[in-house]
């Protein structure tokens, strides 16, 4: 969910004008990836030692070796993989619904100045409503069926997509817009050849943000409402005193989150490199 | 734009939506969808009545406390990490991992470690919402413009003066982006932390209402949460617009050129 | 005053090294106005960064009044080409000019005096409450110049300060620089890739080769001190000096490793061509 508003050129970018050949290369003794691995290793060691020497309560905070063992046991159970599947199913389904709705509504609303201004206040009001506010209603209406999970996931991730699409649609070059009109391109053709390509990188950014939020809400729903999935597995493990397993599941959710982030970042970078215009990301 | 047109644009759709809800639900006998009038009565009598002091205020105080801790810790750490390339490269994967953990899963864990008191809830909020702030600060500090940085160096602006006049302002658009993400995480955690173990609070009270099938009150609680989220977002925007006035002006200037 | 001795800079990359500056030695006297001109990609910016202490040389040293430069020295101000990026966008014009003075711990009254004086010297007395991004490019560069002047530097370094402004603004700013140099008697080093600009502004022009850089020629500009855009630029002497600088820059290197094929043909034609038509501006 990081954003980099393009306030100024990046620090390591080439100096415009008379830069002498290549800029000074980064001088480093150790490659960055190695340092990163060292950081992760240090975390593992720290979690191993701190509970053992009593800085952290051993009873509730197992050292990393125990968490690792619990994780190894966990991945051999079918229950675990079913849970992962359930979580990913809710995530993917919710994300898909939110994305389609966000893109379609975004293009419709963003298409004209009137619809943009007419909906602005409503969007401004609905967007900050925390999705967890829907939990009681979701439980009342759907119980632990997948719909309650989807309601939370869709609501939370929808705004991420919609807002980015709205930014993207507004980014259309007015000259290009006039050109398209002058050549008699119809409404649909303008959306197809002008609006969509302009908005695409924004859509990708929206998708990345939405994907992260969707995963959070999927797990949250399972944890709080009790829909099947990793969140429920975690709640069960915690309440039955299997603390090492609880931590192992937390690690798994973190890894899932990292994977989702990496995958969508790659897709986003691809869409950016494909796209001619470089732009600053808008964070909302 | 004329005032009438502006008012129409701002309030048109909300009024239409509310009216639609009002009339569609007016004679509702559906147990789960009570008339809006009942919901609003419950909102006034309960949430703006005794529950305001008993539940809403404690929730908001915990939220603010946790958020404040997160801001101080995350910005400080972010500046330190963002300044050194080595520290950044070492910690980045760890930070990315922590950020990727869905914050609500921390609640059951922190429950074990810190008990069920206010302290636990504040820690949960602080710990959960500090990652977006931290990572954005790191990114903002890292990306301080090279020419500005050289300018500061040639005028021998160093140490805390450099931090105050260069690094923090330059990173502030990024920091605010992180603060905004952090705020929405904080609200989520405020509610979630009260669902597990609490004797008061907004989240606690809404779930109580839901469990006792006080439907109108549940809907009203949802509205209350929405209202709180909206108000905090407005407040945030107010502060941000003041602090980042230069940035928005700069962006406009860059776009029109 | 400013002593540059045997400066060499080699950039170490992954698997390849680039020698940006080979061997540069020159001196600048107190109160002098010296222009450094070289083709794009000669180590002009590298040299300037080394002189301002922003970059360490691979070999050689820079001395200011006999003191070795290691890190940005006091009493030196730099005006960068990227005016849009060298001003603090979160500060007003006035705050931008005042910031280095605060850092110098000057008393309030003196700060105000210096800020007012330098802003009016660049013709921006009215604009001090504006933010830099509310100004045009030329005005932003004026602010940067005012900031440098208010700092009361012993040495003023300018790195292609007018490369990114339009032609008319550029002419105005050139005259502004001459004016400021006269008024404040500050030792000024002006880096540019524009031959006309170098000849027009300087008392001396240092002509650099393309990378790896050496000094081609140290040329005294014997134009009268009183210069103006119209008469100076159309004088025969100006054209001669300009042609001389041109031919030096485009002369192929002695150690033929340098691929200046295009330049080599341009030398004879170019130099004699300009010589034959001295009236061309």
C-alpha cells in the first residue's frame, strides 16, 4: 500500500543536462538482497532467543523453532490447505466483484463532469466508513455463509478501485479527447481507445491496493464472524491453547500478504512499462 | 458555480438516497430491515444518549492513544531507517512482512500477551497501524530530491535543522499518505479489539446489540461507526490540507505547465 | 583564491569504470568572473560538485584561500540548473532566502536587511510572500540567485543556471549576473555549455575538452567591462572570441581515442565560417 507521489524527480535519477556519463554507481560491499536475508534471519534468531531468556513470556510466545515445527505440522494437514483455499476463494471472488464494479462505475461516473460532481459528496461520505462496521449486519443477514465475508471484502476493496479509476479517467488528455470527437469516434469507441488505455495504469494501482485490503478483510471476517478459512483456524488454535500453531498461522497470513503484494506489484509494473505515460501514483 | 448549483450537487444524491431508504423501509415488516425512522430514533436515543459517554468516548480515546503512539514511533523509526541505505536494505523485507500480516490477527495474540485491558487495545491499534506510516515515511525520506539535498549541503544545513527544514517537509506528502492509511487501520482495530474482550466501547456495544437481536440499534451502531469514520477522515483532511497546501499547489502548478 | 590542482574523477561502476575528469588544474583570483565552457558530457557538473565539496575527487585537491575543500566549505554558494528542484517548495520565497542565514546564526535585523537587499537586487522585492512554484522558471532562478547572494559568499558557483529558461529570460538573467557580480564583487564561477554565454559573461573562459576532461585553453576575454546584449554580441571581437572557443571545443583530441568525427569536420568549416562572417550574432 505504499505510494510515491511524484513530487520531485527521484533522488537517484540522472541529473538533467550535463551529467558526466553514468552517475556514480551505488557503492556497496554486500548486495541488498543479502542484507534483506540477514534482516529476516535476525528476526528469526530474535524470536528464538527472547522467549528463551524470558524477555517475552515463553508460555504465550513460543520461540521460532517451535513456531517452525508447528508450521511444518500444519502444512501436512488437509484442514490447513482447505482453510487456505477458503480464504483465497473469498479473497479472489470479493476482489473480482469489487474490481468489476469499481471499474464500470468509475468509468460511468468519471465520464462526465456532472456525474463526478453529483456523486462526490456521497463517495466522500461512504468511503471512510470502516468496513468492520458492516460486521453486525453481515452476521445478521448471512451468518457464517460466504456472503458475509464477501460483503466485507467487496465493500472495503471496491473504494480502492473506484477512486483510482476516477483519478485515471480524469487524467485523459483533453486534446486527445477533442481529437477523438473531431474524428467522430462514438461513445463506446472513445471508452475503448481513449478512456481505458489512459486509466489502465491507475486501474492496476487500484487493483494492487484492493488486493491487499481484500486479503485483510477476508481473514478478518473469518476471525470475527467465523467463516471457514485461515482466520477461523487461527481463532480455533488460539482458544484451544495451541499457541505455536496460532503464531504459525499468523506467519502464513503474512506470507500470503507478501505474495499478493509482490504479484500485483509485478502486474502493475508491467502495465506501467507498457504504458507510454509515466505518472505519479496517487495514494488514497 | 452558483451556490444553488453547488448545494444541489453536494446534497442532491445523499438526500435522494436517504429519501429512498426512508420510503422503501417506511412500512417494512422485515425483521432485519426496520424502518429508517426507527434506526434514527435508536441512533438518537442510544448512541447520542447514554452510550455516547459510556461506549463511544472510551473507544475514541483508545483509538487516539494508539494512533498517537504509532505516529511518533513510526515516523521516528522511518526517518532513521530511511536515512541509511544499509539499514533500509536490511529491514525492508522484515517490514514488508509485518505490514502484510492482516492486523486483526494480532488481536488474539496480543490478548495472550497483554491481557484484556485498555493497554492491550491501545497496543493493538498502535502496532497494527504503524506499518503503513513507517513504510511510507521510509519511502518519503529515501526519495528526498537530490538537488534539494545538495542545496542544503552547500548551505551547510545539517543535523536537526536539516531534519526540520528538509527531510520531514520533503517526506511529508508520503508521510501523510501513510498516516491516512494508518488511520483507517486504526479504526478497524479499534472495533476488532473490542469484539474479543471488552466491557465497553463502540465495537463491543454494536455486537451486544446484534447478539440480542436489537436490530434497529445494530443498524444505528453501524451508522454511528460510519459517522465516526467520516468525521475522523474530515478532520484528517483539514489538517492535511493545511500542512500540505504547498504540495497541492506545487502539483497543480506542475500539471498545468 | 580558488585553486584547483590536478583534479581527477573516476566513477567506479559494476564491471566498468568511467573516467569523467582526467586532469584539471586552474586558479581563480579574488573577485574574478570565470566561465567554464565545455561540450555536453564533459565533466562540468562533476567538476562543480567537486569544487563545492559535494563530491570527492579521485585525485587532486581544491583549495579555497589555501584551505583544502573536504565537504561543502563555508562561504560558498551554489546555484543549480534545476531551479524547480533547488528551492524548498514548502517555504515562501523569503523563507528560502533566509534559511541559510538562519543557519549562519545571523541576528534578525541583519537577516532582514540581507534578504531585502538581495531580493531587490534580483528584482523580486514584491514577490517575497509567494511560493516558488507560483513563479515562472526565470523568477525561480532569480530567487535561487538571491539566496546565493544573501549568503554573502566568497565564491559563487553556478552550474548551467540558465540552461532551462527561455531565450529572452536568459538574456535578462545574464545581465543580472553581470550586474550582481559588479555590485557585490564576488568571485564567480559560471559553468555553461553555451559558448556565447561564456564569452558574454566572463573575464576569462576555461575551455574544457569532452570527457575525460582536461583544460583545452584558458582564454582571457578582452571585451570592455561594460557589456550589453545588443552591442557586445554584435561586435567583431566578440565573434572572434566566440569562434576561437568554438574551434577549441570541436578540435579533435590529440590522443585520438576520442570519437569526435562530427566535430572534426566542423572544426575547419565552422571556425573559418564564423571568421568570415563576424557580424553574425
